[in-house]
C-alpha cells in the first residue's frame, strides 16, 4: 500500500513540477526521508497525505484511491508486440508451460509414492 501511495504522490508532484526538496520542506522532513516515502520504504500518515493533497490542490482521494487500471499481462504483451511476432512467442510459452506441468505432475506423483513408502 505504501508503495502505491508513494508512487502516486511522486506522479502528482512531478505533474506539478515541484521538487522533492520543496515537498520535504513542506512536511518538515529531510529530502532523503521524503524520497523513501515516495519509494514506499516508510509509512505515511493520513495527516501527511492531507498536507500533500492540500499543497498540490488535489483531494486526498487523488492520492489514496486505486483508480489506476491494471492490465492483464497478456493484454500488455499483445499491445506491445507485433502481431507477426506473437505466434512463435506464444507457441514457445505454451511449450514451456507443458514441460512445467509435466514436471509438476511427476513431482506430485513421486511425493505421493514417497508418502506411501514411509
């Protein structure tokens, strides 16, 4: 959660063309600590979120809400790939998955056999 909030604060700060130093001064902290806040390495209080939102002129929900749409990996893969390139890549992924599932099945069969022997 802290990472997502920190990332959102950074996006808003950069959109408003405000430096980390300015934000740190506003919050009464060091630039290094503020940088860790944006990276999600330190917790942030609601009071701090409110101060940041007020300073940036945005509602607190602009920082705390998870409105960002998450795309499925396959959708991103298709969008970023050339249609002609996808077919051999998908075939390779399917081949890898078949091998993985075969190994997984073998592992559980061996595990089951070992439990009967012990």
